[in-house]
């Protein structure tokens, strides 16, 4: 099917004049889950469009695009209850980002694969233009007899449905690109919208970004679009022609090259940042206060003296994304990204040998250290040293080989 209603999403454009709104957890169910922080608390969105309306299905998706802050705010289970906004999950991504999460900021949206629900949608204006095909990859879900349990996801996805090991019985991981082969004959498709989708799947394909219950595949379009090939209900012709697409779809397992949105060749980068500053921080020395700011991807000191040091022993600085785990014997480069004179220190304790095997020392903004990964069972310790009030410390860890 093509869903442009209850289980898709709307996209709402925020303006600098829109007021802030605080979103809480579901009534009676505790606090809102902040995906990147792996914590639960309310969150205040700085600009909330009055038109915001979540999808009516159980997923309750809605994405708010805010050019002022350069952020896409993505919600799962969003509702307005008793004059208050509640949601089950909040995640965000950069408006000018790569479209997929990275191993550090591994969950950037409300879809199971960690992307915003708006990613890959057939937009209202696109459908209204009635082109021969849509000029981007589509977003789709498969049901559980198609999706694989191991692996549950592949690059570029960084996550999958939590129930994948229990429910999935097929061979296609989330994150897979599905395409129709060049030989697929679209002239046999009479429904104009089904043919448009087929032409798109021949050129750009569709990424598997989520699971659904009981439908072989679902293509998602923006709520309110005219992309549904059966807007008045069951249409046997459209259904049969969507089944033709189902029979023709194949997973892409290799490519001779890739073309970006501007038509230029590029190589997808898998050497992405591994290091996050999430987790529990405690003040080791000094009297200042500090917190992890997901929007800054850094530890932010709010009112501290320059000698305040915070430490994070939680071992959540590296999420175990399956295709991005550190490799023994490979070289890695840590670069500090700090402001206000703050510094970052990174250590790795190998629990197997019982000692610290890597210690970068304190690094200022732009300073780097390259080291060989030797830890079999690593436990990280991150240290952030304040440069004063409003200083911050973050970093990037990438493979140097």
C-alpha cells in the first residue's frame, strides 16, 4: 500500500515567531524518552508551529522542521491531551545533515532505523506536480516475514525494531535499499500513481526504514498528499499492480557507484564519528555544574570555574552499531571539539587485562591524538575540563587507517 494518512507523518515548518512548547511523557506513563541521551525527561521545543498535528495511528508521528535552529524534531507517539503535548519518544537530526544517523548520534528520528519519519516521504508538492517519477529514494516498511533477525539492520541504518530477534523471519535487514530492475516493464501499469512509484523504484529505489504489521510493503507519503493510488478505498487494479511491484523488488547488495542529490558521483562514507558524550557525568573536582547537551553533542558547563573536571564512567560514549565497532589493531584518531577553553580527555580501560591501554591526555579545541585500538573488552572514561562558564567539550573519533 501507499500510506499518506494514519501511519505516515506530517511535516510542519517552524518560524522564528512560533512560541516554545514543552512536551512531556504520556499521561500516567512517566517521562518522555530522549533517544540520543538515553534518558527520560520533558523537553522544550523552541519554535512550535500552530498547525502541528500528529498522525492518528498508534505511531503518532510528526516532524517539525526549524530552519532557525537547523534542526528537524521527530516524535513518536505524539498527542495533545488536556491542552498539553505528550509523546513517547523524541529524537532530532540536523536539517543539513546526511539524512541517516551516525554511530555516535545513533538515533536521530522516530523511525526504527533512527531517522526522522519525514525522510524519504513523497511530499505534498511532489505528488501534486505529478512527475514521471520522484527524484529521490523513497521510504518503505516491510512486514516481519520479509525482515531479517540477524542482522536486523545494515549500513546506513544504525538501529532496528527492538522486537526484530523475536518476530523477524525473513532475509532483508532494515536499512536495505530495495529496487526494481531496469527490465521491469512499467508500461503494464495502468494506475498513474503506481506507475510513478515504480519508475522511482527503478531509478532511486526505496530504503527499508521500519516494520509494519501484515502488509508486504508500505510506501510512505506526507499526510495530505495525493500520492495514494486508491484514495477512495479498495481498488483491485491498484492492488494488483502494487503486487507486481512486490514481486519485482530486489535488495541491492552491490553497486558500481553512487550519485548524490546534485547528480555528482560520491562514495558513501562509513568512517563516521564513534564518540558521544552521553551518559552519567559526575563532578570530580571543582564546584561547577555541567550536563550533556544533545543539541550541542557536547558536555556544557553552565556556571563553573576553569578548574572544574567532570567524568563519565557510564561506558555509553560508544553505541555498539554493528558495522562500526572498533577493530583490534586498527588506528583511530580522536579530535577535540571544545569551546571557551574547555578540554577533553579520553581513556580506554581493557577489562580483560585489567589496565588502562589508551589515555589521550587533555586536548584543546582542534587538537588530535592517534592511537591503536588494543582493548578486547573496553570500558571508556571521558573527562571534560571546564574553561569557564558556557564552555563545552565534545569530540570526534574516527578510524585513521
